[in-house]
C-alpha cells in the first residue's frame, strides 16, 4: 500500500506519518587514514602511476609500429597495383 500511495504522489513523509512509521536514517562511519597510513597509500599510488605510465608508453610504441607496418603494407600494395 505504501508504494502504491507514493506512486500516486503522496509525499513519503506524509505517508509515514499516516501509517505511524518513522523515517529510516542511514548513517556511515568513515575511518580516515592516519598520516602513516596516508604515506603508505601515497607510495603505492605513485608505484601504480609509474606502472600505468609505462603501460601507456608501451601501448603507444606498439601502435606506432602497427601503423607503420600498415602504412608500409599499403605502399607495397599500391606499388604493385600500378
């Protein structure tokens, strides 16, 4: 009934008041890292960033070789097509 009433446009807080219910409260406890933990996290982030940079550079070199091979292959095909 509650979902049907809400679907018709009755506000949630009014529906809860009419049915005698109280709204639920969601709460989260967030633990902030200490300075020592933050330093460890920063070290690992820097290491992961370095790995990511190496992967991107490797991919760029690979794609450059692939494109170069493709262009060279196209030149050969054009040369023999003439």
